[in-house]
């Protein structure tokens, strides 16, 4: 009887306590694994988590910490340079707008008002000269209307179509032809000796004072408000840039102290260059903006505010002259609301009072003899004007109309001469203050001109210096 063979015994070479290799079907033993196969990452761990873990692992070694520090320093310095360039560019653009856009437009708006008021004054003076208007008076009127039209075209080209300024410009363009048409009718009737000419002239003046001049005043207010906005934008402190600069400088100083504590080396040339570049940009930023604010303050106090007051004075003198002329044209036909006084005489008195107030303010704002001189001259000529006006009124009230007319539009010792002297002195004062404003505002703009490019360039150089300084330390670990 044949017995089956017992199972084979384990190989003698197998180590005691070691399990035999599993046998594959067919008697071929399975191969043992020679290394652990990495499993999939735990569920829920994305690239961000893996990167964070690697960063944490890197931070446990000095080379890793240096790499992180280098990246932070480079980022801070570049961010400081970039933000400085952006913020200063905005302020430089606003300062340039003050000099080359908003202030000239504000001045043009004031010139539109003055031209319209002077045209109205000249038309009334020409009417009083008799049936044949002097050629000089007609030329001055034409020049005023042409100037106003030209400046309106210029203002329209530099104004947003949906803005308040655009609406006022449209009103002026619509009303100015109507006004000039009424003046031509008044002239035609006056040449024929018809009393209707005076009625047309008064109606034209009413159109000027109720429609044209208020629109011009609103245009001036809108353009002046834009000037103030640009001025405020240019003088605003760049707080974000200053804060980033201080942070970057503080971190760079800390990095160099850390480097000294670990290596006992006083200087790291790369970090020192980065610190110097950051400090230069920070000091440049603070100094340039301080200069800009100081010059803009000077431009506002001794230029912009003086210009506004002088414009008020000149407009007051023009309206006073127009009302003085209309007093003789109307000859008491137009009364105040209470019916007790001549309307044009009352308006003349109010305008002369406003002129006196404005001249006093202009003298207080003038900061040198060149600015005070024309203002004092204008005040003296205005005093002469009042005395001559009183004489003219006395003659008119006494029934001497021709004598009053000579005191108002005559060639010698007339109120017309006094008005021209006041206007000429105010024009000199305006020219001086305009130059003062342009010079100060130009200095404010120039202080910021090179800073954006300089900040960007120094920011890049500073970041490169920081990286090179850190890499030099890293090379010691290789």
C-alpha cells in the first residue's frame, strides 16, 4: 500500500521564526517587496496644504528660513516701490492738472464773465455818446463779444458733455446771440434818434444780468470747484506708500541684526544696498510731498485766493460802470421794488461797496509790494470815481443832463476815465497774482515729476540687493 508523501519541510536556510514565502499557483513563490510603495495623500489635502507643509518644514532649517526671508524682503521692497510709483503718479497728474488744465479753465471762466460784463458796459457807454457811436467803443464791444465766444469754444472742448459746466456753456452759447441781437436793435434805433433804442438797451441789460452773467458765474464756480478738487488730490498724503516704506525699512534693519547675531558680521552688502535704496525712496517721497504741499499752499494762499478776490473786484467795477451808464439811459424810468429809488443807481452803489470790500481783501492777501501796488492804485482811482459820480448825480438831479453826461462819458475828468484806471490797475494785479500762482504750482508739480520712475527703479534695485544678500548667506551652506 502506497502512502502519500508528507508536505515538504521548510527550507533549512529559512531563518527561524520567519514565515515561508507564499506559494503562487503552480508552485512559483511570490516575490517579496523590496521597498514601501507611497500611498495616495490623505483625503482633503490639496496643493495648498502640501505647499504649506513644505513651507513649515523649510522653516525648521536655517537655509529654508533664509529663503523665506529673502522672498519676503524682495516682495516688500518691490511693493513699496510699485505703490509709491502709483500713488505719486496720481498726485503728479493732479498737480499737472492744477497748472495746465483746471486753473486755466477757471481763469477762462472768469474772463468770460469779465468780457460779457465789459461788453454790456461798453454798449451802454456807446449809446450815451450819441447817435453816432464812437469807433473805439464799437471795437471794444466787438472784441469783448469775440473773446467771450472764443473762450466758450475752448471751455466746451475741455469739458465733459454731461457736467454742470457743459450745461452753463450751452446756456451762454444760446443766450449770447440773443443779447447781441438786442444790442444791434438798440444801436439801429439810436442812430435814428428813436426813444425805442433805450428800451432795447435796457432789455439787453436785463438779459445780460438775468441770464448771461448768472450762467457765467455758475460756470466760474464749477471750474473753480474742479480746481479745488485737483488741488486737494495733489496735496493728499500717500499714507499707503509711507506705511509700506516704514515696514520694509524695519524688516530690512531686523534682517541685518539677525544676520549679525548669527555670523558676527557687521554688514551684508546686499542687505545694506536694499536698506539704502528703501531709505532713499522713503526720504525722497516725504521730502517731495512736503515741498509739493508747501508750494500748493503758497499757490492757494497768495495766488488762487488773490485771483478770486481780484476777479470779484473787477466784476464789481464792471457792473458798477454798467449801472452808472444805465442811470443816464433810463433817466429814472426803472425804480427799485419799493418804488422809491432809481434801480440802476442803487445797483451802482451796491457794486461800488462790493468793489471796496474786495480791494481790501486783495490787499491783505498780497504778499509783496508788486502785488499791493496795483491794488492800492485801484483803490485810489475808485475813490476818485465816487467823487466824480457824486458830481454827475448832482448835475443830473439839478436838471443839467448834458453836464452829467460829460462827467460820465466825457474825455476829461470823467467817471469813465476813473473806471478805465481802476480796470487797468486790477488787470496788472491779476497778471501778477497769476504769475505767482503759476510759479508756485509749477514748483509743486516739478517736485513730483521724477519720483515715480525713481521709486520704481530703486525698488527693483533694492529687491535685487536683498536677494543677492540672502543668496550670499545661502552659499555658505553649500
